[in-house]
């Protein structure tokens, strides 16, 4: 719906699983060497789509249009994290960059992510970042979207 609201038309390709690997697989089945794909992305991004298009010999142009910039939370948030009780929170992660930023913050501010609560992720790529950081994923959304994470959180509230 967001795409329709912004550009005035429905998306023509919607993968079954909302991860780049699935998107590029579906895209490459629909396109050929006469097509040209523009890939706007963040400065820090995985090259899954570009690599997949190149492997399929589909011309493409990748260009960075935004950057993921870390910001430091205010002192009240840091205080809450330092003083939190064991298991008090449910962490929700929607991207590997969010995982990495929280891990850096936890090291700098001396709090334990895993001790503060369970970890919910939006999908397999974010889950991999959690595991790569030495943490355990409690739940991964079946539908890799905000709604999928929300469904997990609603289960917690029951």
C-alpha cells in the first residue's frame, strides 16, 4: 500500500518472503538482458540484489540515496537500560544495523542485551545479525514485516 500511495501504482512483483534473496530470485525470473534496473539503496547495504542481477546478466545501476546514521540515545534511555531488571524488556529488531548499534551501545554503557529480555526479529537476515553478535533469537516473525513482529508481541500480551 505504501508504494501505491507514493508512486500511484501497485507493485508488480511481490515475493512470498520479504527478504532480498527472494526478491531478486523473483525479479530475475521476470526480467532479461534487455531490461535495466535502478537500485536505490543505503550506503551500507548488502549487495544481494546487485549480485543477483549481475549473475543473471541484467543491466543495473546501484546508487546510494540515504545513509544509516547512528545516534546516541538520551541519558534517560541509557539510565533505564542500566537499571532494568532481568527479563524486563522484549527487544524488537527490524534490521542488522539496529542490532549492531544496540550491541555497540551495550558495550559502551555496560548493560546486557540478553539479560534484559527476549529478542524478536523481523526476519532471517536480522536474526543472523543477532546470532553473529553472540545473542539468541527468541522469536522470528513468520511474516517478515512490522505486522509479523506485532503479531508476536500480541502473543506475549496474552
